[in-house]
């Protein structure tokens, strides 16, 4: 199958590679393109699937709801040709958390679709390892950032993106260490990343695909 794994170095790409490894899947082709172009590729049948990681409801998927009201016959039937794939394999539950995509998230979803959720982490450079004026200054900045987030989490959960409601500063992250500048008693942990091989280029989009892309990105 032809699978879009996201742009090079993105969280979607790293997640896609990890999923394929855990499930022992080897796509025939893996494309590295941005998410909106990935949606177009799938809906134009230039790719069989795409992997995307984001906080739902994802704006580009919400924008697809506009296709249900379009008078363009070619665009109007595209939603009938695609669907969200269920992700509920037992192997995935060792690293990810069960979640669900519902009709309340996107109007074109007809029934609940099981999926997996990833934890998001705020990654910083480790400025605690050197005793220089510059490193001390940057370490203090991170301490101030950590303090600001902790003290204002309630307000962020009230007025910010809905995903702030799931933020838990006390959660333990086995693959990551707490930043010593913002958090005391952090223990060093090595984190490894992998990248896909055998990527392929996508062809020049057609006029229909360009119009679809403008809808997805909200620029029509």
C-alpha cells in the first residue's frame, strides 16, 4: 500500500514508523509530505492511507465537512470514498492510550472509530549540564516557563484549546526525563528516534486537487 507518513521529522512521521514497526507492516511506498497534501493524496487516490497525529477536532478534517454542502459533483462525492481506520490492536496499548473519533468530532463520521492517542511533551534543550553564565540564564528562563505553566494551568484549561484539559504535569514519562531547570530530581534518559526508508515523491496536483487543498486549509 502507498502510505503518507507526514513531513520529514514530524511527529506524525515518527509515529507512523513506530506503528509500522510494532504491527510488522511494510508499506510498498512511504510519502513524506505535509498533512493537507496528504489528505488530498488519499482523496485523489494517489495514496491509500495517511498517518496523522493531532489534537481533535483537527481543523483540516473539520474543513472537509464543507464538502457535504458543495454543489461540485466531483468534490461532493469524495467523502464517501474515504474513512478513518480503526486502531485498537493489542500491541499498540503498550505505548499508546485508547481513544475514539466520534460523529461529534466530524459530521461525516457515521459511527465511533477506535483509535490511539499519544502523549504530548514539551521538549527543551538540557541547559542544566554546563555551569556557564549563558546556560544558567537559559536554565532560569526554563524555570520561569515551567512555573508559569503550572501556576496558570487552570486558566489555560478554561480558555485555551480543549486539549489543555488533559494536561497532567504530574504524569510519569518513561521515555523522557524531567527538565532539571524546571523540575527537581530529574533522572537522565536516552531517547532514540528512527526515520523511514524508501520514500517517494508525489506528482503535480491537478486542478481538482488544488481546489480540495484550498478547502482543507481553509483558504478557498
